């Protein structure tokens, strides 16, 4: 009995000592408001992961160039920019509690980029014309990814989870796949892709402009598929819950609505499969 109690006390004391050591080693750093710009030479990469509340501008260049980091002088050493297995990882060191006054801004130039992910409340901005055979965009959190100028990719995949926003001009030549889970927004102009697939779960909004041969739209929840300015020759629309949708269709439409869903079709397409529950609303506007 006493042996068990003694063992318990020793384990508790050890845990307390470890926690105290961690607390004492945790640094608290406040930005000194003295902004500096630093150039950093990094290895080749074709994928990008950004973690934290910083602004990262990405532009395409003929060759990889040194990236620049703009931050307060005592914050600069805490900004991590490392390439691991072809992935450029940008984040803040996790060994300090950091209070930033002037923000952190990073400029990246690369000839190729197949994937970009943002975790947290930061910003990724694609500036200038950007061409890629395929591009995957992932946003996890409350940040923003903006395509300030035209970005062109044959195959495009956008995934958003959280309350952030993805917006801008992203011209997809072949396939565009958009997925949103949460309360965020996707607002994009896609040009003339061969097919568009959009899947929405939650209370967010997906807005699409462009023209396509085939569109497949699905919504589960209370979100909106605002595709009034997307013209599809053929379309398959499925909305379950209290969500709403709009789409322009030229030739054929398959429609499936359940719950209190609402959908407006612009045009005079042939109606193929039609399943509309009593509490749902479906109308066509020539």
C-alpha cells in the first residue's frame, strides 16, 4: 500500500518538474517594430505549405530565386523557411510565444508549383500570370488564398475546410474540382474547363463563373451554390438539406432535391432525372 502511494507521489513530482521546465524554457517575444528585409537562399521545391498568420506572395519566374522575408528584426530569426523533400515549409518557430506588431511578409518566386496549402489565419497571394499543368490548393482554417491575376492550369483541385476564402481567376483547361466543408467561401472564375465538380458541406458558399461541357454540383447542409454565371451544356445537381443553388444549363439537366432545398435553372434544357421533395423548390427561368 505504502509502496504504491510512494510511487504515485514520485511520478506526480516528476511530471510537475517536467511541466515547470517546459514553462520556464518557453520564450515570450514581442516585436520591436524595427522592420527589416532578409534574403534567403533555399533549395528547389514544387510544393508549398504555409502555417500561421503571415502573408506569402507567390509569383512565377524562369528559375528559383532567393525568397525575401520582411519582419521586425527580432522576429526574423523566428520565421522558418525550409525545403524538405521538395516542399517549401513556411512557419513560425514553436518554441516561443510571439507577439507581432508589423506583420510578416514573404515573397517567393518559383518556376513550378503543383500544390499550395495554407493552415491557419494567414494569406497566400498568387501575383502575376501563373501557368501550371496541374494545381492543387488546400486551405485549412480562417485564412485567405487569392489569385490576384490569371492562373492557368489544365487540372485544378481546390479544397477548403474552415471559415477561410479562396477567390480569383483560375482558368482550368480540363477539369476543375472544388470542395468546401464549413462556413468559408470559394469565389472563382474558371474560364472554359471541360468539366466542373463542386461539393459543398456546411453553411459556406461556392460561386463559379465560366463555361463548361459538364457540371456536377452537390450540396449537403445550408450552403449556397451560386453558379448563375456558370453555363453548362449538361448538368447533374443534387441538393440535400436547406441549401440553395443556381446554374445556367443549355442542353440537359438531372436534378435531385430533398429537404427544404431550392434550385433555379437558367435556360431551357431537357430535364432528365427529376426528384424533388414536397418541401423543396425548383424553377426554371428561360
